[in-house]
C-alpha cells in the first residue's frame, strides 16, 4: 500500500482545491494531507485524464512486485465508475479506500460507520481472499492466496493440506466456505488496528 500513497513533490493543481477542501472536511483530514494524496493520485494518472484505470494502478512502481497486486487493484476498483464497459477510478473513490489504512482513534475502533474502524479493516483483509468476489471464501481461494504468497517455492500438495486444515479450523457451520463472520472471529486475536495502519494518514 505504501507505493500507492507515497507522494511526489510537484506543486498542487489549483483546479482541485475546492474538491480537496471538501474532502478534507468530510474525512476530517488536514487539507495538506489531502493535497499530498491528490499529487500521488495525479502521478498515477500518467495521461492527466482526471481518473485512473486498472492499467495505471497495475504499473505503479514497487507495487508490481507485490504478489497481491491484482487483489489490491480489484478492491480499489470496486468503488470505480462503470459506464459503457469502461472503469474510471476518481480521486474521491481512491481516497475512500486508502483511508481504510488510516490509524483509528480508540473511541472509533468499533464504530462501523468509520471507514477505518476495526471491522472495516478486517473486511478489507477478507476481500483479499475472496478471489471471485462472491462474499465467501472457499478452500480453493485460500489455496490461491497461498500460491500468490509463496509462488513455486512450496509443493502444491503441502499448500493444499494447509488450505484444507485452515478451512476445517474456521468453518463452524460445515458449509465448506469461510463466511465473513467466521473470518472476523479468527481475526479477533490479531491487532489489525496496528497492522493495517499507515502513520502518514493520521
């Protein structure tokens, strides 16, 4: 994620000032931070179209080495505009997804209305495994994520055993899928508030 939000030092484009100020007020951020994120977004939009495409995000330097690049881009584009078969990700949509990684204040940790609450951070992590975006995770999807993580370095049979064991441990209702509720239960022991936070976004 750091590669997506690290910023460049070009001068801010004044034509976005009103929108950026409105976004800063909406998300209770400083105008300076929104402006810096805008600069980063504009550097991704290499042709100055006013929006980003999947190709723009897939070519971000550094991110191309991330084994989860396709999943990260897919989650960003779940908020994109879709017209006539074309997807366009605008800055406001980009910002809303990035803000999931904003450190959450203690009073807001369990507030589902806050984009960066614990439950929304867990939901983002869950979607990384939900490869077909159907709202559940199958054993094959767990296996697919394991393959992304380790590549060809571990025998596939071993990975299949790990995926099967993981499913057995969490599938409380024995329906051979992992629901969000089942995933959230196993994540209770994980400090996602810390692990899924980027200090710059405070």
